[in-house]
């Protein structure tokens, strides 16, 4: 049995992200962020963790999105295949 946690973020979704998108567009595409820091409300954090049941492979994904004037201005992230 696969064990997914967090917001599912695959390469297809990340490729659809574009600088200049509104917060609403980003939320429609990725869902609500896992974390919105009260001290940095212009940064949204998305996390995804998947452990596959067949071989125990672990995939971790982290995206940090930064907004400026309510528009996406920076995308940082990592992909860690197991």
C-alpha cells in the first residue's frame, strides 16, 4: 500500500507554475499550502512525501513559493527520489 502525505506535487504540476500567477491561480493548481508563515505571509510552503508499498521507495518534494504584490515571483524546490 502506498503512503502519500501532503500536497501531491509532480513534475507536470510544477511545470504549469509560472511567474506572475496570482495566489488564486496557484491555489487552484496546487491546493492550499501546507504552511503559510505568519511572519512571512508572502511565502507559501508545499510538502509531499510518498512511500511506495511495492519496494519502499521514498519520494520527497518541497516547494517554496514567494509572492510579491499578490503575484508569484519566485519558485524554489527540491525533488528527492528514494
